[in-house]
């Protein structure tokens, strides 16, 4: 392989580390774009208010959604509204500098495509597409 081909391959692998996520407002259809960093297992988004939120995600487990969660007591399969078998389920809690919290539950295919639901501590809800 030539050096330029190796460099192009390395750059494309690095670019694949970060993917866009679309957050679509349930109330008004407002769409905002966030990023999903596969290597660091983090999600980041800037809300229309200008608040930037970041945080790690983890596999979804019952213990992930405790009493303090915006999703506490929710039926996750019902929230996702689609068959979720064969997918990885995750949970993220993103925080901003002004103490705003966004929580996200999602289902991802092995290729990184997926969908989910997000709630913000200020009341907004979003459908999420990876």
C-alpha cells in the first residue's frame, strides 16, 4: 500500500469514530444535531438555548434508571416504540454547566445506526436518530 492510501485509511477510521445524532423535538419538530463518539462512548449536544451537554453512555440496565432519573418507572420498550431485539440498549445522562440534564435511552445496531428517546430536565422531549 502506498503511504497516501494508508493515511487516507487512517483518517477515515478516525472520522468514523464520531457520528452525528439527530434530536427531533416532540412538541415542535425542532431538530438539533449532536455527536456520538464511539471510541470514548460519549454523547454531546447543544440545546437551542445554547446549553452544551455532554456525558458518557453505558449499557442499559435496570440499575441505570434509578429514582432520580427522568425515565424512572418508564417502560423502555414502550418508549422506544419498535422491536428492540438484536440491538444494544444504552442509557446516557448528559449534564451542562448550568445543571441542565438530558437523559437518553436508545437501541443501536452493531453498525452504529439506531434510535431512542431523550428528555431534558427543563421538560423538552426528543426522538433521537443515530
